[in-house]
């Protein structure tokens, strides 16, 4: 980031702290707004939030790394998250994972070269009775089969 971009980001974060407050309870709403505006939460943004909330930077990073919906890097257009709970595992999550990797040409933890798709696992979607389940951006897909996954991906293209 250039100096003027960092300065603008610092001002933006200061405004978010003013809006949400400077207590610990404001951390998550501030991070969510940064994510919404920029698509990710940079290291600099984490440092600035920590400074303004008077908390240790490792605490901010801990929150960012704990929640799957918060990202430290620029995200793809379609962020595909596959649930990795035991109930999805028992519902044949492995075949869904293989289908996603084959169809997209990437492994979990990777982003396609055109930055259109990313694949990652998520700890739980809360859809244990309808597994295997995945989340694409903010849309949940349940009772997946390899065929259904291919149809979903075709609709995104």
C-alpha cells in the first residue's frame, strides 16, 4: 500500500472506531465492516484496529484467523467453503471435495489463476442434518452429490 492509501485506511478505521466504540465488544463489527469494504483485512488494518482499541495485535489476528468469514488476503469472486464436520464426512464429503478440485483445477486452500474461485474447508455450517454442505459466498448448498456440485458450478460460469 502507498502512504496515502495507508493514511486513508487509518482515517477509515478511526471513523469505524468512532461509530462502534473503542471497547473489545467493537472488535468484530469493525473487522466485519473492513472486510465488507475491502474484501479482506490487511495486516496494517489489524495493527491499526489493535492500536485504536488498545488491545494487543495478536488478539485482533486471533479473531481474524478464528472466523472463516474473515480473510487476510484478497478473495476470489466465488469463495467455496466445504463443511468438514464428522456428519458431512459420513455423508460422503470426500466425493464432493474431489469433484470440486477436479472441476476447478485447484486444491483446497488455493485460488484459481483468474481469481474467480477459491476452495477451503470450514469447521461447521450448522447443516449437519443436510450434509454434505457447502457455502459459496453467502449462499448455502446442502445434500450435495457430485452431480449437483457440477450443476452448481455450471450455473456460476
